[in-house]
């Protein structure tokens, strides 16, 4: 490993260590996003239906994720990675579910 990449990794992990609450919250969000949303996508696909899902819930959840991602992106100068990174899969999976609602 080169010295510059080791230094970059060190700075990245140090920033996470300085934001323990944000890191824990991001971890919980990632768990929900990577366990709950793909499961819902799979159930929708198997049933070929989205009956029972609230369109407004997923619209608002998607908008909230986008808003947090924009906020975190502009806070990147303060290295707000624990806030920014979980928003990417959240927005993606929400768009997939909204797409299923339109398709089915």
C-alpha cells in the first residue's frame, strides 16, 4: 500500500471515529436499506403487484433521501461521508420500488 493511500484511509477512518453517532445512525440506515428494501422489491416482483404499499410513503422517503444527500454533498468540505454514503442506495432502491408501482 502506498503512503498516500494509507494516509487517505487513515483520514477517512479518523473522520468516522470523530462522528460516532452519525456513523452508528448510518449503519442502522444501511441495514434497513440493504435488508428491508431489497426484500420488498423481491416480494413485489414475486407477486407482480405493489398492492398495500403507499405511494406517498415512498415518494416522501425518496425525497427525504435526496434532500439528505444534497445536504451532505454540500457538507463534503467538512467530510460528512457518514451522512452522504447511505443516501445513495436509499435513493436507488426507492426509485426501483416507485418504478415497480408504476409498472405493476
